[in-house]
């Protein structure tokens, strides 16, 4: 197998531009069916940068499944490209306005890696979907709608934009009187931690209150580099959250999930959501049942510090929004009292 020394790169741009994006190139590192993978990447692009490549080769299956295309992506005819109706609820391109007080604003269609389970498979990596003009139109929409208090800057990955572009977008949004909270959704602390530079942090820290939600799915992704990138952001005063996706064969296991949640807290990231996988075409091989998800939540409540127990969310099809699900701890309700079960499975009567 070829050696890949990502540590020789001194700059994240070079890491990114040396990414693997063809079946032939990947075959130098992993045994694979080149013609099958080509058919997948014709439809859904691949990008594996040297950092994540090295990590997934050293750690194995749980990371490889997230990054390496699988023929089942194009064999899957279930689901829809856009089950959450992000396009229908989009008053201007690349902006979804589902809740009155907050919007999802997609300012980049590039990511440091193209995750095979991505719920925005229809969009990421495809050319020309985000331009200066769509960004400006989005900012104008937000300026004109004074019910919006919270802007979620997403993509793709917003932190693949250059520092100056990020600065310009944040400055424009911060200049809008009714905007209270800015949020950035990014996977780079996990997939390309070298992107989190001191300069980026000094740009971001000018726009508080600014929150970042990142995205780790497996404890092996929390490397020293990832920990350092989180420290740089946290030291800039940015509260960090994590949105994990529950994925079959990757983290659908109580021990793995609990280890991940505990480890996130040690790198100053507070778990925010565990997302049940959406019914997106091309991702059915990652799907688990809600019952399995609830079991995993049961293995967290009470067994791990409350600080690292996130909410378990399903995103309703048709644009109904997100909903938290909880295991059934209340067994019955009758006059004056409820019967509840604690984390050890013991029953208690609690007076109402
Ligand atoms: C998830 C989401 C949000 C934000 O939801 P929170 O529960 O506040 O994190 C906003 N808009 C859209 C379209 C979303 O999908
Ligand atoms: S980083 Fe996020 S948006 Fe990009 S491919 Fe992965 S899941 Fe999708």
C-alpha cells in the first residue's frame, strides 16, 4: 500500500487540493471495485483528503464507510433527494425558512470530505449552486425579514470558504439589527482540522454571540489534531456543539456512542443532537430503526454525564421540522401519581 504522509502539508489548501476524487486513485490505498465506484462517483462525487485518508486507513471500517463510495448508493431507489423539502421551503436559492425565527443559509457547496450518508447529497459537490449572487440574495432576504433572530450558516461546509469571504458574510449578517445569534455548521474540525487556523479564529471571534456546531460520528475521529482545532475555537470564546448522525455499522452501538459522547466533552464540545438518519435516496444502507436509536439513548441517560447527553432528533418528512424522541420513562399516569423507571430499570412511584 502507498504511504500517505499528510503531516508534510503546511497548509489546508494543499491538503484539500491533494484529495482523492477518483476510484483509480483510491485503489492505490484500498482494495476496491474500480468500475463500480466510478458509477457511484458519476452521480455523487467523492473527496477524501490526505488527513482523513490516513486516519481511515489506520483505524478501519467505521471511518471508511463514511468516506468510501458504495455501490448501494446508486442501487437505492427508496427515499427522495429532498425528503425534508428544503427546496420547497426556500424563498430564495440556498436558504430554507422553516421556523419563523431562524433560517438555514447555505453559503458553500464544498466539503472537506463528501460523506456518503449526507442528507444533502443532491447538492454537495455539484458545481455552480452557490455564487456571490445567491449569498447576497440570502443576506438581503434575512435583512428584510425581521422575525429572523438566528442564522444557521451551513452548506456544504462554510469553513471551506476563504477567511475574507467568511468575514464578509459574518460582517453583513452582524450588521442586521434583528439578528441575535449566528451559528456555523461545519465538519472541518473532524474532517480537516488543519483548516481551523489562528487567523480564522480571530475572524470568527469578532462576531459573538457565535456558536459552532460540528459533526463527529466516531470516537476514532477525535484525534490530537481534531482536539487542537476545537481548542482554538473554544479559546476564541465560541461554544461548540456536535451534531452526530446515527449510522448503521458506524455508531449504532451503545458502547461506541457513549465513548464518542464522553470524548467530545473532553475536547470541549458539548453534544447537541443525535440525528436519526433521514430518508434520503442513496443512503438506505446506513439506516437504523428508531427503536435502535431509542435503545442507544437509554444507554446514555443516567449512564453518562448529563453534559454529554444530546437530544435524539427525527426530522419530519415534508418539512415538518425536527422533533426530539425520548425512551418511555413514564410507565403510567394515574390520579395523583406517575409510575416511572430509572436508568437501572427500577420502578418508582412519583407523586404528581
Ligand atoms: C435544523 C434546522 C434548523 C435549526 O433547528 P434547531 O433545532 O434550532 O437547531 C433551522 N432550519 C432548518 C431548515 C433546519 O433544518
Ligand atoms: S460535511 Fe456535512 S454537508 Fe458535507 S458531505 Fe458531510 S454531511 Fe454532507
